[in-house]
C-alpha cells in the first residue's frame, strides 16, 4: 500500500507540522489516532522511510585497524631497530624483527577486530523501546521500527523516540536540552503554533532524544531517523574519538616510562662499552637487543582488548556495560545502593489483601495471569460487591495486561488483574469512562488522579474522579469513607487513625499498601486544565490494597556474598518504612531504617556522618538519592546506584557506577547509566562486580608478568656489561622472548578464571595505582632473581663448556624463567599452587608450546643456526629448567614468610 499525503501537507520530515491542527496532521499522514496505523501500512512505510535510527559513524575499516598496529610509538622503536640491524649488515636479525612485527601486528589486528565485533554485539542488546497504538491495540516495539504516522504513547521517564506532533498532552513537560540547550523542561500542549515559530518554541511538537520529565502524551510521528531534527544535527557532527580509560592511561604511561628507562639503559650500555673498548659493531647489536628487550610492545593494546572482552563477558551475565571505564571501576565497588522493586524482588506484583468497609479480603492467585478469586475470612460470608472499587483502580491506571504479561507499571498491572478478579471488564470500563484529564503520578506527591466522563449518559454533567497512591497522600484528599454496602460516612480523626493502623499492619507483613478513592464532581465547576489537583479533593476512601512482591532468592544469596566481600548494601525505596524493614530483614540487609522526611531534617554533614550505618532509606524522593550518593562518596567510597525512573538520572550520573534497569527502566535512565541490567536482578550486579574484579586482576597479572620480563632483561644485559661478560642475548633471541615466549602466556592471563577468593576480600581503594611501590619492589625482586639465574648459569657453564654453549644455556634459562614466572603473576599473595592451578587451559597450552619450541631450538640444527644457538644435551636443558624454576620457588618462599608474619 502506498502512502498518500495531501497535496498541501508537508512531507514527512518537513517543517510545517507544528502549524497544523491535530486532525489535519492525522489526515495528512493517513492515521486514525484512536486506532493507530494498520499493519499493512506499517510495512509499506518501513520500506519507504527505512529504520528509525541515526546513521552512526561506521567502525574503523580493517585496513586502518591493521595500519594502527604499526604506528604506535613503541612499535616504531622496533622498526627503527630493524632498520639499524639492516644498516650494520645483520640481515637475519632485521628479517626476524620484521617477521615478528608482522606477526604481532596481525595478532593485534585480529584481537581488535574481535573486540570491535563484541562491542557491536553488546550495543545490539540495548535497543530502545516504544509504546505505540497499532490496529487499535497498544504494543511495545523496538523504537527503530517506528514510521511516520505511528501513534506513540509517552509518559514521564520516556525518551521521545521520533519527532512528532502532539495529539494529546496531559500535564506534559519535556526536557529539550539535548536539542535546544534549554535547561528548564518545556511545558507542552496540542494547540498549533505559528508557521515561523523557532524550534525551541514549538510547544505542540516532541523531538527525538528529548526526555519526558512529567505527564503523559500521545504523539503522531512526523519524522524518523536522519529526517528528525536531531538527525540533521548528527549529520553535521564530526566523528569523536573515545577517551582512554584511567587504566589505559596508566598502562600507556608505564609503557612509555619503561621505554624511557630502556633509552637510559642503552646510553649506559654504550658508555660502559666505549670505556671497556668494546667493538662498535657489538655495542650496536647489544643496544638493539636491550631496546627490544625493554619495550612492552603489547601492553596498551592488550589492556584495551581485555577491557573489551570483559564487556562481552559481562553481557553474557546480563549486564551490559556501556563505557569501558565502568569495567575497571566495577571491581572497586564498595557500596551498592539498590531499588527494591524488581531488583531485590521479583517484580511480579500481586494484590494479596483488600481492606474494604472495615473487612479484610484475601486475593488468591499470583502474577498477571488473572487466575484466582477473592475470598472473605469467614467461610459462609459473601464477598461484597467490589465493582465500584475495582473500576476506580483500573481507570486510574495506564497498564495493559496482554497474554499474561504486563505492559506498563507492574503495580498498576496488579490492580488491573485485581479488577478482573472483582468482576470488572477492564476494556469495556475504560471505553465507557474515557479519560478527560489527569494528575500524573509524581514521586513528590505520591498519588495519581484521573478524571472521566460517562459515555453511557447515566451521569450527565458529572465527572468521575479516581485517585490512587500512598495512604497518607490519599487521606489528604478524602473526607468520607465507603462502607461494605457502598454507603458513605464521614471519615473522622479516629477513622483516619484506624486506616493508618490497618496500613501499618499490612506493611509489617511486607505488603506495599495503596489507597484508592473516588467521587463525582460537576463538569461545569471543574477546572481540569489549570487546577486538576483542586478537583481531586473531597473524595470518598474506597479501599486499601496490600500488594506483595516476593524477594528474589538469588538476591538474598548475592547480598550475603557482597557482605562477605566488604561491600555495603543500601536499600532505597518509596515504600512505607515498615514494609521496607520487613523486606530488608528477609534479604539480610542490616542497619537503621530512615525515612525521606528524616533526610530533610539532616544537613549534608549529619547525613555523611550517619549514612554508613543506615541500611534502608524508605519513602524517599528521587532527589534524596543524589544526596545519599554524595554522602557515601564523601567517605571515598565507590558507589553503585540503581535506578529506573527519569528522576533517578542525576543520581546515576553522580554515582561511580550508574545502573539502569533494562526491563522497567526508562530510556532517560538508560542513557544516564554506565551499566544496564537486562534482567533487573540485583544478583546480576554482584556477579558484575565479581567479573569486574577478575578483569582488573587479570590486567594486573599481565602487567606484572610483562614488566618483570622487561625489567629482568634490562638488569641482565646491564649486569653482564658491568661484569665484563659478553652480551647474554642476541637481538633475535630477545625477540623470541618478547614476542613468542611472553606473548601467548601473557594473553592467556587475560582470560584467567575468577579466583575463589575474589569475593572474599574487601574492595580495592578508589585511587589504587596499577603499579604501587610494594608491587614494584616485588617486580624488581623477581627481575633480579631471573637475571641472577641467567648470569649464574652462563658463569658456571663457561667453566664447564665452551662460550657458545654457555650463552645458549643462559638464554634458555632466561626463557624458562619467564614460563615459571607466569605462575607468580597469577597469584600475587597466595601460593601459585592454590586451588585453580590447572584451571586455565590456555595458559598451560601456551607454556607447554613455548617450552617445546625452546627445546626444538636447541635440538634442531637449522633452528640453532637461525637463532644463533648451540646444541644442548638433555642434562644441560634440565639444568636450565632447574635454574629457571628458582624464580618460582624463591617467590613462593617470600610469600610464605610474608603470610606467616601477618
């Protein structure tokens, strides 16, 4: 079916929609706002307009990734060494350097391509959703499937998915800073504006990537993808390179500092050689070998790849990390501030108890299936007529239940299900009483009010008022109460206290308590446009509803694991303190319970002094979350904060790790977050922290292994020169060590499994350096052992064998020492032989492969010639094994002494 626009109507993506009445816009786009587009038209328009997505900068082409492997400063030094080797006639060395650089470049290219594909797969997991009306039904679809003419339903917390003309707006405010730079949200309506109205003043339009901060709206999509206003800006924007993470900066600095140390060492080597009268040719060869030995070629790239691979591993655990820095920060998380509903609980809201007319009714069933009935405490007592109560609950409600699933707020979904159990036809009731006004739910006022006319004509000239919300908020708006028979009586102070006591009793059982109220007002006397709050007063209290959301079993276990690892847990909820205390107790969360009103009486200093002892924050407003985060951060704690509502975004941005809910979270919250939980499960956060700790530890292992190798090479070469010995390694031999012997084991360290003790230790301090002084001292100790073993074997072998054999034995000892040292890198404080010694098969494969390769070099004649090595007997090779293993045994002894001194 072809889309036909009216001749005088602007084309989709045009600039005249804001000047047209809503009916004309709908007619021009061929859509009935009350039913939405039919499926056939959607397919046709998708083919015509394409996906509703901005064209992002394409990933770097393969040739640019490949070229980047050879343009790093450290790699250029090696290229210079190859050129210098060629200049002095060392053709074999130059060729080998070139071959290994190509091999290293191809390996780095493959790693980065894999990381690039992993990141693309992760981004595909987080697809913005949109609620639309199509074929007369509300559907939730990926936002990139929207087309011009679609009718989109918006509410507070949504990111506007496409440009559109507002067909309905109820107390709507939209933050348009992303487009116009205006910091204050703009009030929106449906009245058309002048044709020449500037973008920021088009109050009847909503634009892509702006955020709904309050109210509700219906939007007719007028432009999608690159035709939107933000799409036009995106087309003008230049590509921005991502900033390196703090860990990437640290490792890059380490690499360059080590290169500087190598440069100084080369100068020292040259000076010593000149003083000793060493031939110039030998000095150049020795200097090249030292420069090659000291440069950690793969350090920066491996850290980047490890972080990217870590993001992919986290995604498999249902935690999508949007920013690389979050991967390294996760491991140092010291406090997790979590929402209750859906995160610590199952988010399968079920109305369990109904208090109506002084009687407690039990509601059977679970979830959103609608199965179950309402019963009284007394077996022979009939259930009262609850249709009036249920009608108010389903009208003051935006949720839709379809195929046993809730589309919309889970709490509202529970009330829709309750309405069905009470005998109310939800669809017919909503058709009979269409909404003509509303006060959207606000976390500050904690209630929602809606206004409805009766299309049946039974209540001519009257408006039905429906209110639901927190008990105290609803009590402020009622003066009567409905009894079991539907009669209304005055609600005096004693009655109010009885209502509060009943609510407290249900809350103590872990139920979330909502109150419902209703009444009729005259249409002529109601000012629903300017003062809907004033119209929602003088009502009758209908019922209290107790809603349960069972705690997640895995959340209880995850909280226990977090406590064992020194991570504090704070539960933040809008629920009643009694309900919050009951849920916290069931989950194992300890500490004081503080209300949001209590926070209002504390200044920042008092809150900071008490915040570590508080376990539960109840009845809090979103702005309180920001204060809580800052109070915790004042103790230099690394704070992870979860959120799902639009007003949670500032707290998520303030937190060190902002965590958005992937299922119930608003698009605004997902934009502000560093990490998105695809399953809204608290246990996933703790799993992500564990994974973050492991990723950081693996990077530290790689750095410790790589730097100890480089330092040992520098010490060995310099010490040999100072002692008047010949250069212990040729350039080819040291390249074998750096790129082949060290490379595969180092990469294998990056995929090491989590240590059993990973979550049994306190979080690392916030500003921990990757190479603090104690760690550097250990690296120097290991480097000294490997250097001493290498030179010691050379010295002993020179007395028993010829000089060439001694040099080969020294080189072999150095190679094997690196292989033994990789096990030191795996365990910084514990024994290398702890549980998990054999768990990394990649590490063992690489170690065995390198050992076999070294054995082949000293046994196969043509390899001996190429690597300038001599033949070694089995006894000589075993002597090298024994000497190389000393680095492992001596380090084990040092760690044992250190552990016993504790």
